[in-house]
């Protein structure tokens, strides 16, 4: 019996839902896994990037001659070495991309737009020589006033970053602006909805810039042969994206670039675009030698894409009996130096848990003199949900209702119109809210902080969150070895255990022990096109491709066995992994594989798919207890319980890991993380000592409660689990702080000075 | 229109038959290609092998403690560290293998069987430390008498290598022997055939041990993770074979080993088995660090597999009118230390050009105290053809016939019973002989050697040759990139231009320029099972898999386009690479590929096959003019014309390259190459100064004449071209020496001292 089951039959899996040791685990914990920085080629050079010290400046002159003359320097490149690209959007797969912006973000041309903006690079015989040579590049800047945040950028007299920019999507206005685009979305009669409401809450929120904080900095080794053939080794979530973007920026056909993804030490959305790769290719081409580049932590924070800071206004009304009637939101998101914040999806996703009669959403994508933002786990949703979940909580308070009850009363369920209008299929939010309400963490009374905590106040909060989950394209092959073991090949870099999930899916389908299945992440030349590891799509979409490829193997096994028995393939079936004939004769896959040379050649299953009709959303919730130290403003997480609808948990430990990891990142965003710029627009905390991410001793064990409301479009019911757990924490913690202290925090991070100030204000 | 054509229609190809620049050419000539010795991993150790200085000895004691205690030494292994294996044959795919022998050849147990036999290995922080540590391993030998060649090994009082060995296949005899196996094959009434003959020639021949002489020595880097997962980088013709052999020798499932084939600097059959790989795995496992091993040239010659030395007797009769009636042959082949010479295929192949009424073949596989032989280009055929083609030439002389006429008169053709009995399909021997006979080289008169060559005598000879060509299994995938370029993935290491041949086949089928197709040789985890690059099978079998995978892509293109037009796939067709609808609308592959995400996902074609019913044999011939210096015995090649039936020449330059390269290796075998052992059984010439291979200035330009008699079982007509050109040279040169001097050389190599001695004898 295979892994797939028709709807209605509770499937009985042998392997799915168990917790085998991950295939890449030992390699990683023993330090043997090969990360980008471990790649070493003969004759390899090391390159470093010259970065702008100014937030906004015109490059008047750039002279690299002294650097080029330095002994040990083998190549120098500047922005002019990249091909010119006509401005405008180009459709790449399902994404519109402004390649001109991307190119200028890789190496600035006329202007630099943020502290850390790359403008030249040097390849030399050692990183130290390269570093020293950077100091010999002479740059003459004309420093310009900077628009450091949304407010400044939207002010009437704001310094304009891109003089040709006109707002897309808003009322047509032919004047320079920093508002790259605007959208408005309305559904239902909002005025009537607010009219009907007994209580209306309207609040404003601000959230800071935060970084994904992956541990491994971006890196690349580029090798360019004399005929222009490029090989890249790099840490990326999307090797095919790196290939596509690099090819476009350098005007190369895709077949000229091979991207070999190394192991990846975290990405969280941040490793989905190019920073170093085109530079490394240029330098390797020019020097004729392989070139390695690794960002320092300072470069990571100054120059790779963080998420958007935002200003948000939410107005929500509800009737006395707990029915939320309507919502009116204003979302302004910082895009960084070039357009492209996640204001659209983030804003919409924050509203998805609720069934609004009427809603109105207004959104603005605004350029500021900060690094161009990149995706970060459920892009744009965490900060928006902080606002929405705070307002929902405040409504519950006004109405005297349990906050989970209020959410249950208004929860989206199958048939509810999602914010953008289409109806949800079966979703697990109601189940999740009911599980939260019944959970011991929610039902047990708050105990007082310990005796030494006289200044500590304890409170409990809840919030929920939503993420769409992506579909996109995946390819997989499953090869049966002559001894009956199998190899699963995908093009999805493994950032959350998906290698093992794919191996489990193949093992389940083929009736093999999971350790006899070898999962491999192949390079872009060795597997069919596969979209980015992101959007919580890999276990769902790539996993489905693996399932189909394994089914293809089974069909071939049946055909081969039937051929041996001289009967039709229809007459055989598979039982416990073996092919069984009508007379009960059996052949194991190993037997069939061993004789494949005499029955038609190797047995290789293959599948490619586009999963956009298969993807299904997921919901998460967080119950959190905090202690607020009213003397210092420090907030400690005392207990945390994360709940999530996984659809189907292929490997529950990794689902729990994703839930815990996402929760921790949400906690960091909520309490500590933010970019701090000085007056001149220079980043003041580009390091992990000053950019404060939570570490183990900041946190309690986070309990993870997995719910399984299967995705009916997926044969295994998988939804995707990676992103949504980051969404609830800021809202839940803000709500808990309010319960503890009576103070509503409406700015992220809720760091000690801010909490203290809010407490002082309240006094 | 696609690349395939039905029989009878002369196909019109755009790309096949042209000579594009090879895809890997620039990388190789600029030194950027990554060979095994270029692989460098962090923390890597270097290992060296302790080898026996004796041809035959018992290992009484081996003490590695001093080596292990040496600073910098990280691991030491001896034979006992390899798992014990029960003697006996095991079927691996289509090959029976004695794994016990293979294991002992990797690391000796109780006895060493040849000078150079490995018995221990040391991994250390540098090759020098490892080398020094080898000297600290104490080994106590009991030196035994050695059987250094076939004659000695078959003598009644011969030292016995393996006391339990009994001859397989001969008359049963329960006594120790060095004759591992014997076979007899008879067809027709031989006595009657010789009765009928007017002339009978019976001669004996001896040929020495020669080595493939690949430039790049065997090498490996092994990485073993703490959970036992193995990755190997190595220079090999068969990554799946290395995986399978290593797995069996170390008792691992196939899924635990990934073999990444690096570029290969020659193989010629010699890189199809394991020498270093299991040792490197053991050392890496024991030390916990990656281990690199590279053989020195001395090790290559002393310890890797050369080809068989042989003793051959051929008796052949013919009638006055040039009809060869029967042949009676005796082939004794040296197997080296363990059984497994190519006496069977080699002996049979040497007879295949002729249509004998009756034949009798007797063959012996004999172990001797030399390294275990390995395959070498048309294994076992060159030395046998030297004998057969010499006798045919002598018959022609006796009969007063042109030697090509005699061959034409007796040539195998479609329907002729091949030596082992089955009838040939369409083959190109008659066409080849007619082309040779008509060639300017054959028809133009011999000119005298130049004036300064008063001691030189000039002669012309001809010989032909046959090789079966292998089928075996191959896999291929063809991925269409979103910009319409394509990637071709195979598992066949490229030793003769097959990467480009595969790209050309895909380009032809897909209507793409060949430089928009990227051919890739993938590792064993990233492509379906694929047999060795050997048997002249890759362009034929892997090429066919590529063709089928490209056809699979075309089908998908049609289906996607039809879907877009909302018609049935039957209603569209492909024209000049584009999909064309019934109303003349067109879609390019690039357009279809760019929107694949909306039409069902990535487009990847796949094929696996077993080609044993598709393989077809090929024939070669060589016309050669030689100058024999009667004072020194030195033979110079003055002019050489190689002819060969390629079936279909995908890339004529590579076919010519194979013909020229094979001819040169045959010339080396004919004139200079041989293993020279001293009395004690130590190899005296383990280096390229003393083991004399032909270099460019030894040779004239070799003209290559390609004939194309299509293989009807193959849609492109391909036969395979790599091996057969090595077969004719020794016979052709011996025949030319006879024409020049009147002397028949019946021993290889026909080196100056031997030629001089033969001239002296004739005087």
C-alpha cells in the first residue's frame, strides 16, 4: 500500500509522522558539512567590497588605479562593469523584477543609497590584501540629505532618492516621490459596518527594521572558464534564482551558469537574491581565477536585505456580542533603497484570520535610505499582525470577552472570504483556537513571579497568525539502486529538514526503511527547474514531486515484474513494497532493480510540477506568559506555547523545530531587534553584540502543539510549516505586557527603554 | 523535424556530423578543469600505500605500531581491516566478479602476489609524513618462488599462486594449478576444412604486458561522515562501478556512497575498478578526516591493471583461389595475480573479420606474479589480432594474392556467422576493405626512404580489426531552462568527447544551437544508474538515452502548447524546433519554458535504457608504411591511414581523434611498450622514461577515414568508435616489416633489439 490515501480514509503511514534521525544531522553536528566558506579551489582569489559610508550621496569620481597597481591585486570592478539595464519590470516566473534596481543594488552607479551600499570590489591573493586595496580606491562623494525612515520619506519636503520615481497604483501625479507604489483594497460596506459596531478601536503602530539574523553570512565562490562558462558555489535558498538573476544581470544564457548550492546556515527569506554573485563572476572573469567572497557580519547587517520597518494604523469595530464588523487599515512599509516591500501580502495576511463583513486596506511601498529589504519568514506579516492582534485584543478587553473567544467568534473557516475575496477551503483556525483555549497553558492560573521578583509583573497574552504558503515549481527524481536502496534528488536547498521529509515520503511510498533512501540536493545542472526554498513550499511541493517520482518508480517496478512473468502490468500489485503477481509470486524492488539491465535499463522515477493550485494556507497561535520588570522595562518570556496547523506533519520534530524557531525569531522582533542609525544615517549596531537576538538563556522551552487539518489538494495533506510561527509573537507579547502592566505597547521592539517610558507615561 | 529517421531515408541533420567546439575544451586547455588531484577539502589528510617489493611472498608478520606512533600520522590500515569475503563469483549487473580477489588486490592478506601489491596504507598530515611512516611499518616476508609469465606458470613444476585454485571449464582435475579457467569452442568440421585447404600456415606468437598509459594517475578523495555516509571524488570511467565495488568490499548499502567523478585524464579501460577507493574510505573513517590518495607513476605501472601478455598459436588454411577454410587457435593469456584475463572476448574478436567454414578456439586464463590485468581498449583483441592478421598476411603471400583481396574474399558481412555462432547484422567490413583498397595510400607506389636512409628499408602492411561494442545501461535527463536553453545530464564520464556528442544529439532533436545545450556528467546521486564509460558504448547508448529524453521534452512541449491553445496534443507538430498549431500559430521552446510554471511545472525529459539489443559491432583497418633501420632494428612509422566504420559519426573530429589515438596506442604496443621484470620479479621500467610510449615526434600525422554503415538498431545509426582502432596496428606493422625486410616478427613489442635479432637470424 502506498502513502497516498483517498479523502475520508485516515491514512496509516509507516514512516510519515515518525521522527527518524535526519540524514544530514551527523554531518552537520560534527562540522563536516560543506558550507560555502569551506569551498576552496586551486589558485582561488579572495575579494572584498568597498561600501558607502554615506546614507545618500552622489558618486562624483571613483579612481581604482592605485588599488589595481597594488601587488597581489588581480582584478577590480565598479558598477560600470555591469551591463546597463533598461528600467522597468520584467516577469521572471511568477515574480516581476526590476533588474535595473537589482543591478544597482549589487554595485552602485551614480548614487549610493544607504550606508553599506556596494560600489566597488577587489580580488586579490588574500582577503587581507583585498581589504587593504579597498582603502586605496579613491571615491569623491557629494553627500546628500537622507530619508532615513518612512515618516521622513513621506514628508512633503523629503529628500528624493530616485528623481524619476512616480507612484505606481495611486492617483496619477507627475511629481518626484519616495512612494514607489500605493494600493487600496475595499470589500463590503465599511461605513455600515462601523455604524453597526458598538465598540471601535483605532490605533497606530510603528515597527523597526529587523534582520533575518541567519548565522552563516552570504558567500560565494565563482569560477569562470576561459569560454565564459560559470560555476558558482554559494549559500542560497534558490540556486535556480541565483542562476536566473546572475544570468540576467550579466547578460548570459542560463545554460552558461551552474549553481552548486552548498549547505546553508540559515536563510529565512534573506538568501533568495544576489549580492555577491555577479561581482564574483565579474572578478573571476577578469582575473581568470576562481574568486571567493564572504560577507562579514557587519556587511550582512549594513548591506543585505532586512525586513521592512513600518507604520500601521488599524481601526476595527465590533458589536457588544463579539461580532467584529469591519476593519480599516493603513500600512506604510519601508522598502529600503529600491521599491519592493511586502506591504501587499503582509497587510492582507494579517487580516486573514477574521471574517470581516467589510474591510478597507491602504498600502504604501516607500523607499528610504536603508538597505533594500528582502523576504523574511511570512514576509511583511509579523509587523502587521502585531497591529491587528493588538487591536483585536483591545476590542476583547473593551467587550469584556476572553480574547480567544472573540477570535473564535470571528474566525475564518471553510467558505469564509479571505481578505482578497476568494473563499477559504478547509482550514484549521477554529481547531487551533479551540486547542489553545483548552490547553493547560491557557486554563491554568497565572502564578506570581518568584520571590526575588518584587519588581516583576506577570501577564498572559495570545495572538494568532496566518500565512498563504507558496506553490511554485519543483522537480524530483527517484533512482532505484541495484541493491534496492534509493536516491531522491531535488533542487530544494534544505533549510528546515526537507531533505529528510523528502526521503521519508519516498521511503513511505516505496516501502523502504528511511535510512535506505538517500536524499540529495542537486545543482542547477543536475535536476529540473525548482523554485526557491521559501514560501513554506518545499515539504509540500517538492515533497509532492518526490511522491509522484516514487509512484513513477512503482509503476516501472510493476511493469518490469509483469514483463518477467509474461503477464500484463494490470495483473500485478504492490504489497509491503514488493510486487505481487496474481498467483502470489513476489519480487522485491531489490530483485527487480538487480536485473534491470535485462529488463529495460535503470529504474528512475521523475516528476515535475507546478503547485500553485495545491498550496494551502496555515494558521498559528501563541500563548505567552511574560514577566515585565517595572524598574528596568525588561520583558522575560516565562512560558510559551505555540500551536499550528501543519496539515500533515511529515516529521513532527522538524515541524516543532520550525514552530520553535519561528517563535523565537518573533520574540526577538518583538523585544529587542532593531536597526539603530545615527544622525548621519550610519548603522550603529552592525554586529550581534549590539543587534540583540534572543539566545538560549533568554528563553524558556517553547512547547509546540501540532494540529493536522489536511490540505485536501495534497495527497498527503501537507500545508507547509516554515513561516507562520513567526507571526504571532509580537502581538501575543504586547497583549501579555498589557495584562501584566495595563500598558499597551504600540512600537516594536518593545525594548526595555520603550517599556520603561510607556510605564512612566502610564504613571 | 527531429534527428531520427527511418531506415532508407538519408537523414538531413543540422548538427550531427558537424564539428562544434567541445563544451569542455576551453576548460581543459586552460588548465581550469577539476581533476581528482585538484580536489582539496578542509582538514584533508594524504595517504600513501606500502607495496610489496617481492613478486611472491608470504606475509609472516606486519607491525604498524611504529608508524601509528609517528607524529602527524592519523590512521593506518592493513588487509585485515577490510571485511572478509567468501570466495566465489557474484553477479554484478552483467559481470561475474570475484570479490574476495578484488579485496585482496586492494590490500593483500596472507600473501603478496606481485611487485607493487598493496599491503598497508598510512594517512597523515602530509604526503611526506605518510611516505616516511610507510618506512616504519615492519613486514616480515617469506619470499616464495614466482611464476613470472605464462610459460612459467603453466610449467608442470610451476610455483602455485593460489593453492585452492582448480581449473574452471577444462577437464576436471583436482590438483593445484595456475590455470584459472580454460575454454574450447568449435564450429564446423575443422578436419575437413584443413583437408580442403591448399595452403596451411601455422605460427606461434608472444606478446608482452603493456599498460594503458593514461596520463592522469588514479586518485581519490574520500570523505566519511560520522554516520558513515561516504563521498568519493575520483578519476574513473565508471562512478557507479566504483560505488558498487566499494560498497561490496566494505559491506555498505549503495545509498551510503556517493561518487563524484572528476575530470579524467585518460582511462582506456584501466579506470574501471577500485584500487585506492576502499583504502581511502577506511582511512577517512578511522581518522575522521577527508583523505586524499594519488598514485605515483611508479605505482601506476607496478600496481594498477595492465593488459595480458599472451602466447598464441594460429593455424589457418586456404584454397588456391583465396578461400580461407578453417582456423585452429590456442590462446594463453596472463591474468596477473588473480583470474580474469580477456582471453575469451579477445580471442573470438580476432577471428570475427573472417567467414570461416570451421573453427576451433582453445583459451586459457592463467595467473602469474604480475599485477592483475584490467581492461584495455578492445580488451584482449589487439594481441590476438596481431597473430591472426599476421597469418592471414602470410597466407596471402603464399597464395600470391593482394592481402586486402584475400580479406575481401573472406570478409564477414551481413548474415555471416560470427565466431560464436550468431549471424552478423549489417556491418561495414566489406565497405571498409574496398575503401582501403581504393585509397591513395594503398594504390600509390612505395617511394624509397630519403637519401640519408641508406640503412632503411621501407614496407607497407595492412591489417584489420573487430570489436563487439558494448550495450549496458544508461540514464539521461534533459532539462529545459526558462530561457529555452537546455541541460543534458548523464552519468557517463567523458573520456572521448561524449559530453559534446550528447549535447549535439539533444541540440539536433530540440532544434537548438549546440552551445545553448549544457552537457553535464553528474554524480551517482544525481542521475539514474549508468554503466561504465567503456565498450565504446557511450555515444551509442547514453547518446540514445539523451535522444529519448529530448524526445520526451518535445512531447511535453507539444502538450503544453496544445493546452495553451486548448486543442489536443495530436493537433500540433514541431517544425524547426517550434511547436506549430493547426492554424499555423507557433510557440518557441523558450516561450513554452518561460510559462511552464503556469502550465504544469518544469519541463524535464527523462530516459533510461538497456542497450544490449541495440549495440552493434564495428571494424577498423590500418594501412601503414614503415621504415626499418637494418643497422639498429628501429622501426619508424612513415605513413598511416586508419579506416573505420563508425555507423554514424556524431562529431567527426572526435571519431578521428579516437581513430588516431587508438592507432597510436596500437603502435606503442607494437613497437616499444612492455613490462621488463628482473630475475627477482621486480619491475625494472616503472616510469615513462623506460616504459616507452610513442610521443608526437615518433609519429606521422595519421589520416583517418570514417565510413558510415548505420547501425540499424539505433535511430541515429551509431555504432561506437572508441576501441577498435587499437586493434590493427601490430598486425599491420608486422606485415609492413615483412614487406620491408622479408622477416616475420612474431613477438611484441617489435623493439629494435628484437628486430635486429630477427634480421640477424634471417641472415
